[in-house]
């Protein structure tokens, strides 16, 4: 499966064998790739039933082992030590999804207002572990946030 530069850059940040939740999975390309190539345990979520069905069909066609959940953001999701991946949404939507007490690592690619995203997450006790710039039709910043240890 060929990923776009942006999606490949996101996947490149994920450590081998990680436990991930792809929030707003759309076609499911990120969890499919991570399950196949990096042996990750993946949960793909989306608010859109149509998108989730596309992701399920892609997963079945390629024969991956991914779980799926129709939900708005992190509603009804049990969080543990998963890496949360959010891509292709605006900062306001991302911050709404993350408006809770979290300790999870985050890999985020917002499509606007990167500065506000950074400021808000730094205030929540996160630091920027890695930041990648990808050019694909336009410039995308992909940021890996980790929580400061107490």
C-alpha cells in the first residue's frame, strides 16, 4: 500500500509494536500500514459510519487485524498507554477531542493554527518530542507530543 508523504511521515514517527488509536481514521490507511509494517495493535475510530465502513473494507481486503469504533473523538474509548494519532482536522476540533486529562503520547497533524495547538498542549503538560515538516500540495507540520513526567 502506497501512503501519501504526510501519512507516511506520521507512520514513521510511530515506534515498532506500539498500541495506537487513529482518531478520525477516514480510509484506515494509517492503522493498516502500522499493523502490517510495524506490528502495531490498532484501533481505528471515526465519527462517520461511511468512513469507518471504507476503513473496514480496506482492512479486510488487505487482511489486517484492526479494531474499529464508531465514535466522536475519544467518547467511550478506554485509554491506556496508546499513542493517539489525529490528522486531517483543524486545531479547534483536535483540542475539543483532547479536552480531558490525558497522559497519552500524541501524534498530531493539524490543517490550521499550529501555534495555538502547541500553546494549548504545552499548557496541558506536554512537550514537543519531534516535529516534522512535510510538503505535499502544501506544507504540513506533524508533531509528536509527550507528557512531562511528574
